C-alpha cells in the first residue's frame, strides 16, 4: 500500500511540473504576405496547414534583416516573402511565445 501511495504522489508531482506547452525549436519556413508595421511589430499573414488564414507578428527584427528590406515603410505592404523563424518560449506562464525572424526573402 505504501508503494502505491508513493507512486501516486510521484505521478501527481510529475503532472504538475511538466510544461503545459511545447515550443518547437526547429526553424519554420512559411510563405507570407507583408501586412505592415505598427506599434505591435511587423505583421505577416499566411495560410496554415489547415487552410486557415493566420497572422504572425514579429515584435522586433534584426537590423541586418531590415537593411535587406525596409519593412518600416509602406512600400512593401502586400508583397510576398519567404520567412524562416523560430518560436521562443515565454519568460513566464502568463506570456505568449514570441517569434524570432531568422531569414527573409522576397518571392
């Protein structure tokens, strides 16, 4: 009986300490349309694997990538890009994951 109780307590502890959301660390590449830049960041829309429209927002983009394309201007709104990014885990439980743009190519 003592062994069963210990096993139950161990499983309970493990279930409360496992992370709720798994973050994919492999780079993801998508084709997306540039929607513009505002106080939230750089916005792109794309169609996901379920044929649903989604928007992804990059809060910041490295200066090296911004030198390649001036995404702070309105000139590129509506243009198609190939984006490669990673998802970064949130700093705390209440935050959403952030997206880190690694590469961008106009298509």
